[in-house]
């Protein structure tokens, strides 16, 4: 419903979960005490995994958390971090020992007003608060560590396992809005002496939009149901839902723009806004290619039901 009404509200809400989920999974009692304030919106969180040289290849993260007498000192750069600019805390993934690769990845709860932290706002094609994060000699107490040293990659991937479903759900909301807008438009617009809704080729577009929308919705519902009922990781089904729903929503929205004709590409039209808003969903929380890699690998290993 958030995706239907406001893609921006959806992204802020979803990233609030993404940025605090590691605390819910592995935080100390003092860290978990923050969660109620974040649930109320009294604090805003970000999830800082991606780096300039570590995008799809998250195991390549180079942000360093060097142990100090009292805790850790963070140095590194994070890129494309949602909610930066409005967030006050971020879950930051860094390595305590570069020699260990992803086995050294550890999560930290970082106040964004700490000395050495710089937020650089970026502008995306969709209305989406986002920026880069510079960490230069950021001194953190040992209590800023979330969970155990070396548990960071597991926390990051378990978080994505939950929130990729919400990306799929947002895509369903945006696609449903596009179909509703298109239906409203074709019912009123007349060409060749009758409404567009009465013309068979337009009805064919509408039918294809409905099939894509329903398929996307069912994939998301299945992944969410499995996530809620199995209690464990359901990575493949989550990837199927994220890939299927975001790609389907892009097709639905593109057809809606087509049905609006010239009006669909004019700045300010709802379908023009949706056309820009849907595009990043095929990239963030793992690109469509990464979802295909996860699904394909599971199939090749015989590790998923058919
Ligand atoms: C709007 C937006 C919000 C974001 N929010 C966050 C956030 O809050 N926190 C965060 O940590 N990150 C965030 N990201 C970053 C996002 O997760 C990355 O952009 C994404 O994982 C891809 O990384 P990259 O941009 O470096 O592209 P790259 O990894 O460089 O990939 C470039 C292209 O190559 C393809 N590719 C890469 N490897 C392969 C392969 N092995 N096989 C086939 N194709 C491949 C990719 O699919 C992509 O099409 C956000 C990104 C955007 C656009």
C-alpha cells in the first residue's frame, strides 16, 4: 500500500527496517533498547554495505574496523546508502581483519554525528533520500559492535533475505497503482469514435498488465508466507519474488506509460513518476542479475524445489 500511494514513503519505511534489523537479530540489550524509538520514527536508520569497489560483490568490502584500546576505529567509504541525509544512525559493515575476507566482516551501530563521519547527499532519478558516507578515523566504543566479530556478513544477508520481500511488495504496489491509473485513463480517453477501453489492442495491454501484477503479487505472498512460517532463511524463494515482482512491475508501468500516450511522459504525470520510481528496485538489495545468480546456482545444485 505504501508503494501504491508513495514510493518515497515506501523506501524510507523499508530502509528503517533494513537499517535496524541487525539490532533485532543480534543486538545487545542496550542496542535493542533503541528499537522502540526507531519503530516510532523518533530515530531514522540506514544500512551501509555497498562501497565504491564492492557493489554486487559484497565480500569485497574494504571499510576497516581496526581494534583500539577502547573499541574500534572505522575508515572507509560507503556509496548509494538510502536514508542518508535524514538518518541519524547507520548499521555499517566493516572488516576487522582484511586477511579473513568476508569471515572478518562485522556490523557496527554508528551515530552519524560522530567525529570523522561525513554524509554526502546524492540525487537519484526517483525521489529517494540517498548519499555517500565517508568514515575517517571514526572512534567507536566496543559497545557499538552488533553481534560477534565475523558475524557481519551473515547479519547482512539475513537482513536482505527479509527485506528483498518488501522490495517485491513495493513493486506490486507501484504496479497496481499504474494499472489503476491506466484503467481510469482508457475509460475516459476517446480516439476513433470510442473509448480506448473499448479497443481490443488496449484490452490486450490491460490483460497482460493484470497477469504480470497477479504473478508478482503471488510470488511475494509465497515468499513472505515461507519467511514467516519456516523461521529460517528462504533465500531462493525470496530471490524469485524480488526478481519476478520488480521485473513484472517495470513491464506493467511501461505499458501504463504507453497507454497514456504523450501524457504519460510529461513531467508530473503519475505514471511518469512511477516509471522513474520503479527503476532502482531492479538494482538495489541485489540486482536482477544477482537474483538470477542465486536462483540459478540453487537449481544447478539441486537445492530448490521445482
Ligand atoms: C536507489 C538505490 C538505493 C540503494 N540503497 C542502498 C542501501 O541503502 N545500502 C546499501 O548498502 N546499498 C544500497 N544501494 C546499492 C545497491 O545495492 C548496489 O547499487 C547494487 O548492489 C549493485 O552494485 P553496483 O551499483 O556497484 O553495481 P555493480 O556490482 O558494479 O554491477 C554493475 C552491473 O553488472 C552486473 N553484474 C555484476 N556482477 C555480475 C555477475 N557476476 N554476473 C552478471 N552481472 C553482474 C550487475 O547486475 C549490474 O547490472 C542502493 C542503490 C540504489 C540505486
